[in-house]
C-alpha cells in the first residue's frame, strides 16, 4: 500500500513572496516571521496578501472598522513622511516596505481596533465621510 502526500504549495509561494518583499525592503527575518505568523492566524489577511502578490494591488474586501488596506497604506505613507520630515512622498520612501507595514497595521488593527481608530483618526483618515 502506497500513500500519496498531497502538499499545497500555495503557502510556500506566499511565504516566498513575503520573504522576498521583506528582503527587498530591508526588513529582518524576525519581522518577516512575525508578519507571516499574523497572516497564518488571520485567513482573510493571508488571502489579501496572496491577492497582493498576484495583482500588485490591494484587495478592498478586507476591512476593519471601515478601513481597508489602502487606508493603512496611506496612513503608513503619512507616518513615513512625518519621520522623514518631508511632508510629501519622496524617492527615498520604500513603497514595498509601506505595503508590508500596511499588512502589519491591518493585522494589529483587527486585534485592537480602538487603538488604531484613534491613531488613524488623529492623522485625518476619517471614514465617516
């Protein structure tokens, strides 16, 4: 009797995509592993990341308290602009890193929405409009 092992390589491809983005963006393997863990714990976040890898754009299906990944990305860009004290998006901004941090922010927001609602509201992203 022989047994066949069926192995779904989609998770390997997703992890490889994440690892490559992290390396390109200058993120550590440790940080990459933390984001991967968040994705494995949240199926919708994982699916949104796979969508990003396949389309190089955000799926607008995933939301938390009305905020999408695009909102998280814009917020991350604003945070980067403030850290650099530029007031605008410059060539030094690592957009792929902002994408990764948008996924991280969404993961954290889904766990503690009230904390992120305060942060994002303070920076002018108002979902009531």
